[in-house]
């Protein structure tokens, strides 16, 4: 078997220098993620259509920003996601005591999660535990250092990961918590008190669900990582599984009880309603949705296709399924991380299928799992002879080629920052301050993002617990901003209390449907009168409006 020939002192020194250089390169690419934190999500990227880059940073952290800026985390009738996913806004709230409210601080927190994910990814690959407990196996050993570094390298050089790990959204923290949970789970056989540690796994999983509800689809991955290392100890496995389930349910149940006691259950239910998209009629849509979601995994390495890491991981998995008797395949299936990674990826594809609304950001956690599959597959082939030895070189060559292409794109993104979005938000706020118009408050789907960037008070027009017309009548904001045009439904709701005057526009971002932020003054109707939003012509410009952008 390869790798057993004694090394000379010179060879050992060269190997140490090579590993040191490799680690330094990883550190350099990791540092790129923390550079230019005010910059746009990369313009011209394959993921330009993702909504997160102009809404989610503000939406999911609005409680933290409101608490520090305006003294109250909760805005009645508005979108209050902290009721159901409180972990991320709580972390931001703590951070803002030291940094103040800023988009750089929020994104820095996300990048910190990314750094932690890199370390956890390495530890997971190095210390994964084989399922079999035969005497000749070292249960403390994972895959070799070079293979673990390969997995980390794929993550740190990925332009996909670079783009989404720098946004202050829920996915970076979800990824960190998933990798932390799997790290603890695969180590249970070596722990003195595995049942007690299983309680900790349940707590971590509950925190993961309270970070992002899609973590419910990651439960099979966590269960596999808990049960498979303990397969030879059935009673212990059952005890640990029960400890995980009960502790997770206890923590999540306690949170729900507090939500009910505080009278926030309507916000909780509303979050679930607005997060569920209208599904098509008929019986065939799940197949189309599944294909759309499964094919969406290619977003992870679209820049390096056909040197694709996703197809490479798929080929490794298919080979491991078809050749289960081969030694390299047995090596993979004995590793609980391999099965957990496959179930994690499948869980996220299933979520996007059920939702019928795949967005690139949803698969950030899955991307780390796919990189783990590639690293474990490459390692499993290394010690084999015959055709598998040639396959080993093919896997390493494809992974190396993809890494070079991906790294070049990541460097391009990092060294060519643009600031169109934050500049547009600042210019919009400056215009409002220079042209007072009633209450200094903005209605916009991107309002929470603008609050994060400029501290302007805002309310959301797209996701609102109350009818927008009622909320506008109650809050009486002075301004409205939309992207490129106006939704006729939104216009009808605004028309119940206001007329609109288009006054300015600010170019931002790169999505052709949302690359101009348009600002309107809101003028209350005379004598506080109200109009019926279902009345004739309410979805089109009315006398008294000045609207030049399309209503569509």
C-alpha cells in the first residue's frame, strides 16, 4: 500500500514546507472574504437573480437594528422574523453594542461564521469515525491531512461561497451550526458520556432550526451522523437518539411557549404563510420542481463547468453505489460523514422542491457537504490499485482544475469591488433629508436593507402582517421606493391614503429587473380621506400622481 515508505529528512522537510504553503494560501483566500465588506454582491455573477442581495440582510436582522436605532425591536404589522428565527438577530444585537449598526459589522459577523465553517470542515474530515469497530481500525483517525485540506481549499476558493458567505443572511450561521453538530455527532463513540453529549447535539440542532427553519430538512443528516458510528452498540445508539430528539424538542418547545405567552403567535403563523409559495396545479409539478432544484446544485460551481465539482461528487457517489464490494467504496460507506453529507444535500434539494422556489443561497450548507464528498472520494481512491488508481488521478485532476478556475474568479470578485447598492441607499437617504416631506420614514421592499446601511426608518411593503394600506394609514410615511417599476397591487394599496410623486432614481446592482431604485414622495389625500383599493383604476396612475416608471 502506498504511503508506507519511510521518508528521508529532506522529504519530510519538503512535505512540511508544502503543507505550510498550502495552509497559508488557504488563509490568504479566507482573508479575501473580509476585504471590502461594504461592496456589492458581485455584479455580473451567475446568481444575480437571488433576492437576498437586496432584501435579506435587512429583513432577518431588522430586530437588532431597530432595537439599537429606535429603541424597540418589534414593529407592529411589519415583518418581524425574529419571532421565529431569533438566533441571527440576537447575535447581531450583541455585536452592535461594540460596533454600532452598520452593514460592515453585520457582514463581518457572517464572514466570522465562514471562518469557523472552514475550521469545522477540516476537523470533520480529519476526525470522522468509521462505522465498523474492528480491532485493526483506528477510530480516532479521519482522512489524511492532504485530503482534509483539499476539502477546505474547495470551499475557500469557491466564488459561490465567497459571494454568499459575505452577505449578512441566515445561511452562513446555519452552515457553521450544521458542521459543528456533525463534528460532535461523529465523535460520540469516543466520548466518556455520549448520552450527555447527545443532549448537546439536540441543543445545537434546536439552535440551528431557530437560526433558519430549513434546518428541519437537515435532521436526517444529523440522525445518520449520530446513529451510524454507534451501529454496533444498539442500546447506546437508541439512548443517544432519544437524548438528541428530546433535548431539541424541549428547547424549541420552550421558545414556542414564550412566543405564545408574549402574544406573538400571529407573527409566527404569518411567517410560515409568507414563506410558502403558491404551488402549481396538477400532479406533475413535483417532478419539474425536483429537476429544477436538483439541477440548481450546479450553481455551486457554475464558473468552472465542465470542470464541475458537483458532477464530480455525483460520479463518486454513483461509483460508490454501483461498486459497493470494492474496497474504496466500502471505505466511503463506513464513514458516517459521507452518508450524512449525502442526506444533507438531499434534504436541501427536497426543501427547494417542496417550496418550488429554489434560490442559489439555499444550498450554501450543501456546498460544504459536496466539497467533503469530493475530498473523501479522492482519499478513498488513493490507496487502490488497477483502474481505480487512474480514477484517483482523474478525481484529483478535475478537483485541481476546478480549484484553479474557481480561485481565479474569486480573486476577480475580491479585487474589483463595486459599491452601487450602498451608494444608492446613501444617496436616497441624503435626498430625503434634503427634501423634507412629512414623516421621515420610507416604505420599500428593500427598506430594512436601507435602514442597516443608513439608519433611515423604514417599513416593508412586500411582507407585511397588516394590509399595506392600513399600515400606511397608521404610520403615515413620507416616502416610497421601488425597483424599476411599481407592482399594481402595491400601488392600489398606497392609493387608499396617498398620491405618489416620482422624484428621483438611483442605479444599483445588476439584475435587469431590479437595477434602478426609484423614489417617490407620498402625499396624503385631502382632509384625510380614504379610497377603496378595489375601486376603479386604483391599480393605475390616478390624477394627482406623477409616475414615469412602468406599472407592472
